[in-house]
């Protein structure tokens, strides 16, 4: 999706000062019109404690994990951002939000579109910078989790912050789902009588990349009993490696290699990788070791619904293996 020229980015807004002043006035009017009830709760965020009153009715999500938590809680956000590399939300969640308005990408938000939705709560991504936060919070209470996405358990911490902001019903629903997710992963681990190695890689136009072992997906893989390989190819603080050379292919060699693509071409990607001479020289993996998965789910999404879908993928991979 191409956002409008009024999009807000990490570098600031693209319009001159007079436009900013007019937009600030619009923000102020929208904030005055927000409807909140009297009872407040305090949510701990990356920018300190945030008081949120009542049950939000007009929620906007600027992060895939936030959209996931909201939908899992039966809260239908008015607007959200695209999945990485797509022009809409991730395919695993799209059927549940068929008419949601797209208001930006993970890297760039259309501020005018957000203002037009008149939100009473904004669920923002971890790492949102202070300038963006200050602007968003003029419009509505803005929740920025402090937990990093580069942590196997970070998604759970983020989800709990979002659920707390949405209210007690969302908190209860999330904890029920998290307990079920933990039980599902524990069952998968118990069924693996002998530990197996696994790696997660993503096929991009520039080549094959190993994914960090500190991500949402790799955390669930580890919880399901896999011994992760390939994470040493990823620099600290990065979600994935540089494109792999033929020499580095051996460092992702595993009994199971989950191969992600950002569209539905993963079957073709499996065939292509299996035909590469560097892959055919691996000592452990063969064609049957490759499991094609949707990269929107495995390398971009997070949240309880995504976790449930990902564990089902692991179930299917083992049934087919």
C-alpha cells in the first residue's frame, strides 16, 4: 500500500509548520469528542503509567500483534496497518476483519486517516519513538509496550499490555488462550521422544535468510521441543541474517527446516530450494525435511491467534513427516 503524502514517519511529518498547527487543532477537537466512562485503570507502558477509562469503543492498532490481541478479545478495531510485504492484513486473520481500514504500513502511518477514525485508544508498536508517541497521544491514549519483539517471550508480555488496555474481559480471554497455547506446545514437546533439530528461514528476492532464535515463531518452536539451529548467523538486535551464501547453508542444516515466504508461493520455494546444489550437499536435511510455511504468520505476526495457527502448522508438519 502507498500511504498518502501526509503520512507520519520516523523522520517527522512531510508538511510545513502551518499544516502541523492545523492538524494539532484537529487532534484537539477529536480528543475532546472522545467518549470515556468514569472508571480508570493504570497500564504500565514504555512511556510510563497510562490511565485508561472505561471500555474503549473506537480502537486503532498500529502493530500486527495488537490487532491479533484485539480480535482474539472480540474487539474489532476500526483501522490497522498492513502485514510486512503485503497490502492488507495477514492472511491468517483477514477473514475475521474483512472490512478493516488500512491506515499505513509497519514503518509509516497515515496520520490523517487515523484522525478521521476518531479513536479512543491507539495500540502502538513496541519501539515507537517519543516524537510519534507524543503526537499520537494527543489524539487518544496510546499504548506502547516496553517488551521487545526480539525475545522469545516478548510477545506474551506485549499481549498482556494490550489486553490490559482493552479491559478486564480482554485480559481474561488472553490468559485463557495463553494457557491453551502453553498446553498445546507442551503436548508437542512431550510427543517428541527424541529431541529434533529445526531451523526457520525466509525466502526473499535477495536470497535465503536465517531467522533469529529470539522471535515469536522460534520461541514457539523451542517450546514445542525443537533444538534451534541457525540463530548464530543473526547479528545481535536483528530479526534475521543477511542472505546466506552457499558456504553458510550448512549452518541451517536440520532435521526440519521451516521455509517461509511472504506470499502463498512456499510450495514452489520448497521445490526451488531442494533443487539447489548447496542444499543437496547438506548432511542432515533432504527434500522431506523442508516444510513450507506462510511468512506473514511465521515471520511477521504475533499474538494468541497467530500462536494457535503456528502450532497447528507444526502439528501438520509432524503428521506429514
